[in-house]
């Protein structure tokens, strides 16, 4: 700024000097810079989004000022600061979000760090090997907002907005299932396990699953779920069977489901609850209906019988063993084994329609029916199901000629009489045979047999040394005699001719005797009167007369 004095000369007046102020161009540069900075601050303040904090266990892969925050692979913010918590148990990551991403601050929004991972679902986050880790966001749907969040240590199995439905399965134990375990329908992977937790009483496990669309429409109210983990090996009459859903289920476990053929129900609603069965056979079996508890008392050892062992009636699985306890009988001073079983009469199928209808409640009906069956020989046996493993099962069957026993209708629970199993009977029979064999005088029999064999050996030696050579010599002499006689007959022609003539004479005499016999048979009076004139001699064929006979 400069000033130019102006001099005005007036006679008699004092001299007055005036200065004019001017703006210098040098001051324009800082003024423009200030305006630009102010506009940038104003723009930053107007475009700045919310600032949130996320708690993670570690800050592995995170770096302040560099690590981006992405939602659907779009950068929506960045990490501005990383600090350790007061107690040092975790880290607090401060994230500055863009103003357009203010909706991501809903209370149920989830954050996790994307980095290379190897899990049961495969390898993920490979692209971060070059670009570096980043924080991923899964937007929530809650109406409330929040500024502090707890980050996930593992990526979620299902992202919000994925088409499909969630269901809840109830099971006694989790087995080899884990988050991310696959779910199969006709051996096609259609979903996965998303979460699991215990019931409030701790008696069951609730497994949350997610079925992707459009496969979720195959889940109806009648759908059956079963644990398809590992390998199902069975050895039966058809040979060895090996069954598994896939190689993944062997390592990570898995679940399979199916719907009975006759079921035509509509698709199950969201968060419907089902029971997770142990295997496919039990899952697809018809409904068991109400169970009937029955007690059995065995006086034999039941080693090999375990809880869950099948109860069979005429080859049909009718129930299972639920308890095995030891009892004491003060009268006999014995320790019988009390076995509790549950049977499902509905498994008999159409046979129930042919059974007699009895009056009273269910317990009374069952007691009266079983009393008639016990009277006809119904007994419970612990039989061996496998000779190699010595596993036992309970068999309800009719035993022929079973002794009569008293059946108490008022007893609760109902008790069915028992008999020793077939294997125990076999052991008793084998023991009886062994006992009889022990009573036999085996030593005396052995000594006598040894003496007899010694005598027989001497006799055979005598036969071989004396009788056989003499017999051989006799046969040789007889052979020589026969040979001499044959030679004599062949060389002496007159003797042979006389022998032939003698035979011919004998033949003629026999022919004459036959003629006389025939005539006496027709005319017996010829012995007194002589031959009648009308009796002609019977003419019989005769041999031709030789030349020697004609000469005579």
C-alpha cells in the first residue's frame, strides 16, 4: 500500500498533506489460499461421514490411514486410528465412514477383517495377498444406530440379503458339525450351518442353518433332517456297505434332508424348527407314536448289552434299551440286572388293526394284552447280535414249552418274564458235554486201546510174514494144475471123443424118460395094462444122428 501526498497552496493557510491508501497485489495470494483452505474445510465438514470404533482381538493386517473399509467391494471409509484398549485385551480401530455410508452404522451391522484364510469351506481372501487386508461390512436392518461395534473374528457364513431361508434344528449333541458345515439335498449342496448354541437348560443343541433359494422351497413341515457326517459303514447279508455324502462331510461334517414321497406339504416358513436325527434310517422311518415302558429282570450276565441296543419282536425293531441297572434280591442273595426298554406298538403297522380291543387306559390295555401273550410263552431274551463283537440285543419272542409264571396286572412298570439267551444255553450245553467227557475213564480207554492196537499190529505182522506167502504159493500151484489139465484135454483126442459120446447117450436117455413120463401122465393105467394102441408116442425133435450111430 502506498500514499501520494497532495499539496494545496493557499495564501495564509497552513500547509496540509493528505495520503491515499492502495491495496498491493502481493496480498492477493494469501487471501486466495485462505479462501481455498476455508472452502476445503467447509467441504470436508459437509462431506464427512460418521466416525465409529470397532473392537478386534488383534490388529493383524490393519494400518492406520491405509486400510480401507469396503461394502460390496466399494470403499466406504478408511481406518483412521488404531489403539490398544485400557485392559489390553483387544484393539480399538477407529473408522471414518463416508457421509453416503451413514446407513452402515445400524446396530446389527457386522464388521470383519478380510485376509487369506484356509477353512472347511475352502480358501478365501486370496486377493488380499497383493492388495492387503481390508475391513468388510455387512449392513444390518435394525432401526437403531450405534457408534461402537465388536468385529467378527471369522467371516459370516451368510451375508444379509442372500435369498433363502433360515431354520433351526434340535439335536442331543453337535457331533462333528461346525459353522460352515454343508447341507445336502439329493447330494447337492444347498446350504450351510450358520450358528449353534445350547438350550437354556443345557440338554439340547440348537443348530441354525441357512438354505439357499430356490432350494428352500423343498423344506416342508414333513421334511426330515439327519446328520450325514463321516462315513456310514454297515455289514449285512448283502455284504459291506460304505455310504457318505461327500468328502467334505468326512472332514467337516454335514447335514442332509429329504421329504417323504407321500408328503405334499407347502414350503416351511422362516425359522421353522425341526429335529436332527442321527442317521437316514431313523429320520425316514414312519412315526413311532406313543412309547410304552417295560421292565425286564435278568439273572444272567449282560456284558455286551448297552443303552440304545435294539429290541426286536419277530425280527422287527420294536424299541430300544433305555436303562441298565443292578438290583439285589435279599431272598436268593443274588444281584439281578434290571433292564428298562421302550417299545413303540405303532411300528407293528397293520397288525395293530387285528389285535383285540381292550377297555381301560393305555397302561391297563397293554398289561392285559401282555398277560395273554406271556401265558402263551412270550419271554424276553438277551441274544448275541454279533459273535465277533459280542454285542447283545433284547429279543421278545415266544418260547416253546416255557414254564408258566405269574403276571401281575397292577405292577408298574409292566414287567415281562425273561429266560436265558440262546448263547448262554449253548454255553450251558457245552459245559454239560465237557462235564460228561471229564467223567469218562479216558485213561483206561486209552490204555486198552493202546494194548489192542499193539496186538493188532503183531497179528498183521504175522499175516504179512507167514499167511500171505503160503497163500501166494497155493495159488501158484492151483494155476499150474489148471494149466496141466487144460493141456491134457487139448492133446488127448480119443478121450475128448469118448466124453462127447457119453454126453449124447445121457441126452437120449433123458429124452426117453421124458416120453415115458408124458405117456404115464396121460394113461396111468398103462402100468397094469400096458400101452394102449391109440397112444402114439410123442414125437420130439431129436438131434441128428452121427455117422457112428448109424453104423451101429
